[in-house]
């Protein structure tokens, strides 16, 4: 198994006719993801290399029954695109778009919770999800990863590739890699995804890659201590980040004395989660726990 | 984006919060003219984005023109914890019966706006929260419904506001929530929120942070913040759309992806070095982008060595290598570079760099090796 996306994924893409949207959609399709449609208002009836384009999500749903949406539209349209996909009944919405106003994210999060509890949002401002050998939705470079037993959840894209690649070079693969994004109000948290990995048969070890800002890592630490039996290894970026400065990601900011890397690492370590000081050390700890040689190398 | 006090007060006034009339000025003559126009006594307040202005001598009461002149000339040009005072705000002095505290912020954990109120205002609110948490009312608002007046009255009552100003405080809270909502703020704070002897409720100070991602729908707010005191390289980077944060070390850093760059800063610090900046070159770093980034990093004269840490995903390492060569041709850097290329097309990228044989460019295979090399070079170069 894997989490969230696999062979049964039926993907439709908001913003499929844009430059980035079409590039990554086709990339996902060549990986093997079943792409069943795209949505661009005003371009219904067209196609992108054989993928049908619809004017709205209701039509996409009626014609192609997507169960997964990828959002690639510009920030000012993204909130409405997410909600429209949810209204049409899509169960999983993966929002790649960076730069969505935090108040829009707040409205989206609470509207989903109240009116569409059956829809799960991943992101925004995330690289998407990859379940190696099964499906790729987003912009994660799939060539570095193969199928295996490590589940990765991260607030950062390239940092995930860095850690994942070191694990892969030691011969291990991944069940799924989930980017939850670097924004202040993400649709899914570390806790949400770790809970999925805990109940996923294929996943034997979980890597959590966090960063400064907010308290999602602290909440994950508590959840892990209470409800997770699988080993978890963590990394936190931003020990040298000055307070009050946004470090690239909208959500990566130390506010006063809260949200520091020190506090997050401490919360995790106090609950028995080892925290690597460098990405390399995270990979080494993970490999050590897995036993130095790959459990299965398919 | 953080606003200066007077800018925040303009936003307050826009949404019906009571503030004292005043004027922002940048020289002593204008300060005196403003004070004469407003009428004495006035308060002369340094406009900087840092707390503790009063203790640093940045807030003074003037009873007449001579005092206004004296205070304005003392405060303009004052350095408050590294922030140079270029603007003072002159406002009519308020009589104060009580000092309260009020704020609205985005609570990331609760995924909801949090309204806070206390009758212990005028002091550091983090201290109140720590020492007497029962005196700080915390109320989460349903973001889809907004803050109702009834809720606001309850908050004011629970917080212990004087009975005759409960309604006034509630009105202020509703207006503050409106500021937070309508202006796309992450924080809107009043400390102190004062009650005058005439029992009016008024904002004596302001602290507002706006969401940069929402500025496109607030063109009137684009030019706020403390432009003059911004780091000049940060300001230039922002204009060019580059994610750059100035730090106080001597090793220039470039990477792709915010998380990887943060991690690079940490690894360099662990190797005994001190990063001069955060720079995220983002995805798809073409030659023009790389050149622009190198120019930004090197415009900081403190930089003694530069680390390029690239893990190519969408970004192709050969493209970065070509960009670096182009940048070297034009900029001709005088400090050593350490380049670590890994990921998509890394072999080609390293080959291109090797063939170009750029002066003083060192390659490294891993992030840790790259950090150690650049730290050694930065130390040797000094």
C-alpha cells in the first residue's frame, strides 16, 4: 500500500492549460498517474494532449469522475478552485500554488471542515505527493525515489528530495512522500499524515521534516508519543533563522519566542523521536533503524 | 510586512477606531509646526519597528513649542536597538484613566482568529500571559461568521473592563477585528487601549503585520512599512522578486527551495561559519536568475566566500552551472565559491563547471563537505 494516491487515483487538474500546469500534468501522466481531465473556465471542450478540459468541476465530475484534484491556478483564484473541487465531491485536493493569502487559507480550511468534511486538502504551497511505482501528483522529481517502506512527510520540497535521496542511495525506498507545504494554514498537518502512515502496511518508518514557525511539529511530537508505534525520525530546519523574518515560506517565521527550531527539536526528542542535526544525519539514523540493508528492494 | 505605529493608526482610523489626531514628520521644523497646529501638550514618538521605544528615550511629552523642538531634535536621528529614527509622530497628548490591551491574530494551531483582551495593558503582554494568565482573555472566533458585537461584549465583560466602558471596548474590539479582516493582517494589536477620564476608549499605540501574499488586493498598503530602515539588499531583492533575508555573517548562501536554504544556513553554522544571507533561487534557475542572485549576494561587502547548494528537482544542475559561468563572466567575483550540485543532471553540471575552470570555484559532493569547505575558505580569506 501507500497513502493518499496510488493506482486507483483519478486525477483532474485546475489550471491544466497553463504553462506550468500542463508541463507537470503531462509529467505526472508519463509517470503512470491516471489523468482523467482538467478544468479551465472558458476552455471546456479543448484537450491537452488527449486529456479533456472542462469549464468547471461539476462537469469534470460528471464526465470523468476524478477522485483527486491538483490545483495549479494563480494565488488569487486558488481558494475558489479548491472549494469548487470539494463541492463537486472530489475527495483529495492537492494545492501546489504558492502565495495564497493566509485569510483565504483560513476560509478554505474552515469551509472544508464545516461543509465538506469528506474532502482532504494537501498544501497549499507544496510539491504534492509521490507514491513510487504507483502515482505522482505534483512536482516531486520521481526519478530519485523507488518503492519501499519509508514514509516521508515534509513542509519543504527540496529538503525532502535531499533527505529522500540519501535514503535512496543507501538502497531504501519510500511508500509515499507527502509535501504538506510551507504556508501558515495548511489543509493537512503532520499529525494527519503520520496517522495515515501509522495505519499503512507498507510503511515501516516515518521521516518528518519540519521547519520554524507555528506549532505543527510540537503537536506531531505529542501525537507520536500517544498513538504511533512505528519509528519516526525528524529533521527541523531553521536553527539559525532570526526572529521576525520570513524565511522563504510564508509560514516559516519565528514570532517572538514561539515557533523556534530549538523548541520543536526539544519537543520531539523529549518524546523519544530522534532529531538529526543535518539532512545526512537524518538519513543515517533512518538507515540505522531500518537495519543497514534494504528490507525489500522492489 | 510590519507597519509603523502611525501607519497602523491610519488603518485603525479607516475602520472607525478612535485615535488621537497627529502628524508624521521627518524634520524638526515640521515637527514644531505640527505640534503648534495640533495644540499642546503633544507627545513626540519615534517611529521604528522595535519595542521598548519609551525606555530608549524615543517617546516624550512636550508642553510647549520649546520642548517640542528639543524632543524632536533629540529623537530624530536616535538609534534605537539598531533602528535609526527618521520619522516622528506628533499627536495630542491623551489623559489616561486606564490602560487595557486588545489584539486579533491568526492562531495557526486553532486555524481561527484569536481575540485577546486584558485590563492589564501598557505592559509587555507576554509577561501578563505568563504571570497572570487569568487576566488575559483569549477568545477564538469562527472565521466564517466573524466577531459579533454580543461576543465582543462578553469578552470585555469577562476581561473585567469597567462597566461603563464595556460597550466602548466591545466597539473597539469589533473595529479591530474589522481591521484584521479587511486589511488581511496576521496581527492587529493595541497596547495600550486607553480609557480617558471622559470615558472614551481610544487606541494609543498600534502594532500591525500585514500578509505580503494579500498585498495585491490592497494597493493602498503597498508602500507602507519602514522602507527607509529596510536592508537595502533586501529591498532590491524584493523588487526583483527574489527571496532574500540579510543576516550578519560573512558567508553568502544560495540554494533552491526555502527548506534546503534554511538547512544550509544551519549546516554552515554547525561547521563553525556564519551565514551572510538567506537566498532561495527557487525552481528552474536559469542563467539570468543565477546572475541576479550572485549580484545580490556580492553586493554585501561583508561576504568573504559563497556557497551554492543546489539539489536539482525541477531545477537542472547543468542550467545552474551555465548560469554561474555567465555570472562569473560579467561580475568577476573576487571571493571564493563552493558549489555543490546534486540531483537532476548533476554529472553534466559538474562537468561543465570543471571544463570552465572558473577561478576560485571549488566543488563539493555533499552538503556537509560543501559547508566545511566554505567555512575554511571564509576564514582563510580574511
